[in-house]
C-alpha cells in the first residue's frame, strides 16, 4: 500500500506542477493512468498531496535553503515532487520535532524503487540535511508580510491584500483557518424521501450528522465509517456532498415550483439539483456550462438525485446566451479565484497572482451582463462567488448597478452571514474562520417591471 500511495502522490504532484491543475483532478488522472484502485493507497496519497500542496511556499523555501547553491527547480518534476512530499512527511507532519531515521530510510528506499536509484542519486546527499536542519533558518531577515505568508502558507501578495482589506487581526484569523481541513457538509435530498427517513438510512450507513442552524436541508458530517461516496445512501441519491456556502446560495435564491430558471455555470450539479429540490421537481431549469467534461458529471448527478426538470445546455456565458428565454430567476455562480476555498483547494493559491483577480473580474462582468439579459421584468438575479476579494464581488455589483439601474438590491434570507463590504449591507459574506465553510459572497437583485 505504501509504495502505491507514494507513487500516486509523486506522480499527481508532478501533474499539478506541469498542468497547473488541482489535487482531485491530478489524483484521479494518476489513479486511472497507473490503474491503482486500492482505497488505503488513495486515501494516503490524497492526504499527503493536499497537506504538501497547502504548505508549498514554506517547503520550497526550506528545500532551497538546504540545497544552496542549487535550487529545487533544477531537478526533474519527479525529484521535485519527492523532495516536497519527503519534507512534509518527515518534518512537518511530525511538527519538526521528531527525527525518525528508520522511516526516512524506508521512504528513500520506496523513492528509489519508484524513480530509479540513478535518478534519486542526484539528491540523496541532501536528504540527511533536510531531515536535521532547523526550519527557523528560513525566517531570518524576512519582513512581517512575508513571514506571515510563510507561517500561514500563503503567497506574500495575498497576505498583503488581506491585511489591507480586513485589517491584520481579522486577516490572520482567516489565513490561519485555511490551515485546517473544513468540515464536510451534506444536503439531504427530499425528492427521494423525507428528512427523517433519510437520516435513518444514514444512521444505517454509520454516518453521524448534525443539523446546520439556519439552513433547511444542510447537515455537518461528524463521522463516517467509510467514504461517503461508497455508502448506499449516496448511491441512492439521498444526499449530495455540498459545502454549507453552496447550500446557502440555493436557499437565498429560494425558487418556487413552476418557475423558469437559468442556472449559469451549472456543472457539476450542486446548484441545479438543490434548485430542483426546492422547486419540488416542478417547472424548468436550463443548466448552462461551457465544459463538456463537467456537464458529463452534471448529467450523472442529476440522474442520481432524481431531478426531472433540468435541461443541459453547452454554452459559454462570456458570450450572449444562444437561446430566447425570459427567466423568472437567473442564478450565476461564475468561475472565480477561489480565494475563499483555499482550505479545500490548497494548490489554487499558488496559481494566482494579483493580476488573476482583475482577469477573473472581467470574465465575471461579461457573464453577469449576459445573464442579466435573460431576467424578465420583476424577475430575480442571484450572483455568488467563493472568493473573498472585493473586485469580484462588491465592486463588480456596484459597477453593474450603475450600468443597469433597472436592477436593485433586495434583502437576503436566510441571514447566516455578515454584511457585504463597502457599505453594501444587503449583500452577505461567509468566512472560513467564522462560519466554518468556504469564504463566500452572495447578492440578490430584482429587476423592475419597466
């Protein structure tokens, strides 16, 4: 199991570096490529991969300090990945205190068998130093923002951004919250039965849950004896694994039966399936996404959850939507920087730059403009992101309201978040350190009758 786990982690981390993709996609691709299905190996690799990716700036700084005058980038992707995983497993996972020489020897033997002894030979002289060096060496002479970035494992520019937006104390609390794996939430599917019946089935599957206060069908998972996707309840479509913030977005929309809805950027199906549930499978939802691969997942999820009113449409919402529909409600959850989801998607933070925020906000603006065109008079437009930046959220909505005076902000219910920034009190925000979920922004807009 250990060899398979390390092989998966090394290869997946290499894919992440080469293709700039996330942990889940890299691991799934690697498991298929290597034909590894051992559940224990996959679990081990996933944990090793995510926790290493979470701390990548610190790990790389430490490795480069030990390798001087060489640098990690001078080696092959396989060697780079192994060194990073090695430092996490042998040093960080043990809080830098315990040096386990025997485990280190075993890990190096595994690496030789995976990468080849000739390949590993280039860095073997450094492995002992990586095992024994004091990590504090990398903090000498660094400024406050860079030091905070190294200790909370975030890019320095992002630390600076958060300090400016939230103040140092609040920003630190949020950055530190990103170090922890967030809780897992599920949403019970009342299209397949009432909540009590579903809870009984979950209990039979040895899944313990706790109701999320303020939301209708969301539960926090306290414990499970097996992966949720392997339970009978999941196979029967009795629940959807869905972050609390995503559940909140559907409940804010609060669609009614027999409405005509557009779900823009709908894949992989969390919003569509919850909207259909709230509509009691009556009405019509046009689910739009540009990705054929993700819409393949959408189709599977819609079928699993028993949704009968959703129609898939492959289209890019950056362009005018290619159909004539006047919708009672349009829900837009566009691509974003995912700055509110770093706890769940740790590698995402290393793919961003300050320019990423500007580029993403422009994409969101195009989608918002095109989505607004499909809202009928007295209809509703719901906009949300899992980003904490103001450029993708409040500033975008301010710009939209100036350009489109026929839309106005309306109160959001339920109120489980905090008010928006820049005086936009009718918007709501969720934060990882306060609400134990993805950082999130949501706004509801009503179109006037004329």
